[in-house]
C-alpha cells in the first residue's frame, strides 16, 4: 500500500487543482464541475459546485489521512501493573517515516 500512496495523493491534488473555486458573490469555496463531468446529464443545477464531487473528495481526504497515519505511525499499548485491579496503560507513538 505504501507504494500507492504517492499516486493517490497526486490524483487527489490533480482533482483539487483542476476543480477548486474560490468564494465569490456569496457562494462558498467548493469543487466546481460541469454537470455532465460527474456522470449526470445537464440538469436544473447546471454547472457549479457539485455535491457529489465535494463529498467524494472529502472522503478521499479522510482516507488519505488514515492511510498516511497507518503507514507512518506505530502505536504500542502497554499494560503495567500485572494482574492488579488498577493497571496502568501506556501508549507509545513512534513515527516510522
């Protein structure tokens, strides 16, 4: 999976760089797209901020973050105190890259 991460990041960046539009005339910042580009025919909404693309890329961003953390962090949970009724837990976070 680590070898795919740079390609996944590049594809995400390509979409954002291609489609991002700044806020203007009271409209929010969003990922703009022509209505037929996301598999829909011309619709009442026509071109503009597309909820489908914004939702997909929000999911991709969350997935990229999770994948990056999974590949670069090692979490170790250690129980101290043996079989005592009140053991302590220690969490160690190690950056592996």
